[in-house]
C-alpha cells in the first residue's frame, strides 16, 4: 500500500512497460471540494459518497472543522460526513488556504449563510495568475461589501440580494462562488456566461436536492431564485474526468490497453476524439470506456478552452503524448499562462518542445531518456509520470505531494497495470533533482 503526503516524496519509474488492465475512477477532486463547502449552507449532517482519497480532501476537512463543523471520513467506503452547526465560524485561516486554492469556495456559503466571511487569499498550484476579481465583483453586485485586509478577503452583508451578473470569462470558481451565494439571497440572481463544466452541474444538482431553485443547469445562463433555508442531503460525487483522461493517455502513450471504469465518456468527448486521431481505439463500456493503442501515436494539435472545449487539466498529459508521437503538434493554452512551465522538466527527458507565449510546438521523438525531474503542480506531475513510463531507463519524479492532491492510489494502480514504479519518501531519495 502506498503512502502519501502533501509535501515531497519521489516516484521512481522504469520506462518501457506496456500498461494493461482495469482502473476504477473515483469522484472528482474539482467537484468534491466544492460540495464539501456547499454543505455549509444547511445545518445538520450532509453525506458525500464517491469521495476520492486525496490530500486536498484532508485539507478541506480540516478547514471545515476550524469553521465549527464535525467531519468524519470513511476512506474504505469513500464517504465523508459533515455535521454543520447552526452558526458556523466565518474565518478561513491562511495556513490552510495557502495550501489549496479551492479553499476560496467557502467564501460564497459563509457570506450567504453567516452574513460575513474572512477568507485568506488562496495559494495552490503554480500555473499562473488566477485573480478573484470575478468572485468579488459578483458578490458586490449582490450587495456584499468586500475588502482586502491584511491578506484576507473580508465580505459582509446583512442579506444578499438577487442581481444580474455577467462574467467576463466563464470562470468555474466564480460561478461556484456566486451560485452558492445566490441560493440563499433575497430574490432572483441571473449569472450569464457561467461555466458549464460537469463539476458545475454536480454542485447545482446537490444544491437543488438541498432545496435550491436553479434553472439552466448545464447552460451558460443560470437563474437562481433564493430560498430562506436549505436542508442537508446525501449526494454522490461526479466521476473525475481528468483522472479518467489521464489513464486514457497512459494507455495510448505506452501502447497498452486500459479499461477505465466509473467514468463518463461524454465528459471527455474532445479528449477521447483526439486520442482516436492519434491512432487509439476508444470504445464505450457499460460503466466507462476502453482505450487501446497498438502503434506509435500520431501527433495531435490541442487548443484548451472552457468546457465543453479541451480541458486545460489534460494539456500536460497530451504534451507528453506528443513528445513521443510521430510528427509535430501545436498545443495552444488559452486559460493559464504558466501551464507550460513544466516543459522545462520534460525537456530533461529529451523532449523537443519549444514555447512561444501561449503556444507550444512539440516535435515527437522516437524515444525519451530517463532523468530526475520535478513536479510543480498536479497535472504537470501527471504529465511527467506519463513521460517516465516510456522513457528509457529510470525517471525520478520529485514533488509527488503535488500529485497526491489529485490522484488517489496512483502507485498502486500503476503497479496493477504492469508499470515499474516505486515510491520513496524524502528521507530515502538519493538527492535533489539536477537542474
């Protein structure tokens, strides 16, 4: 059984093994953290199922405890229960928020339910600037007073009011914040240019079960009629499409065959179509899909866009695929300007990648060579692991704590699929990665 942490650690991979077998995808990291925050909207016990065993869930659980909630986890059953008091605390401290950007999602529920929220400015992955302007402007439209004091966002309102809000960009985080604020506001709130990701649908589905009135779920216009109170519920977390997509790429890059169970292929339509273009066979199953690849992948161009476009969280994995593909590919990143930072590490494995602004040109090579590399964020770590699976010799991926934040049981799953991988903690690693 692998161990994990939210700091360092190293994965040592020996490349050249074809992955084959079945993996089970659990609930989505990008959904469950927001569902946990949404539990703050109703006193009583909310139960979440299909919860992934990842570090970020631990961090969010501790944050909720500091807000006065009782939180229990049954890891074997993938269940979290959250007992919310009549009056939660309203301060989210920096020592937790800095470790996980998703902590900002408590802002909407706290100001809506408690009339005040003090939330530290968040940290999280180092993939570029992700301002909170849309969160703040939307709450101000709803009558909240929001100021930045000593590194904290302080929002207050005796009673939020319904308002018409236009988002300049379909931000997932801002959409979530404003929906959770609007469900208990006085009157109707309309959010135009709202995000449409499956995780947004998931949180709206849970809120509706709690008694919220939300129309337009899954579209770019959400209409929320505020209610006076919500009730706790039991809710199953939507499958993690990014983890599912990562395993799909793992099958293609290793010329293997992986059945991805517990996934919804409709959430990955464009990514799976890109794999078909690369030469993979993709078939739906009763509870997921199967990806198999017999030959060297063909290079495929990728342009990241908000859902239903190609997900930015799969961009590093596809750059890794293109690094060993036949031909050249252009990858365009439209969401996070620093997402290409990891290609400097990929180049240490011999990848031919050149970046210019938000474009990356990848010329595929027949093989990569193992080397020490450093994961700087969750998806960069996943991309480096995929590259290490096909690099000749040994690849040590440092900074595994980042990967732990998004991938549950990665080492165990890789081993079951035939991968040659060992996890080491910091005390046993041979030295720092050479830059």
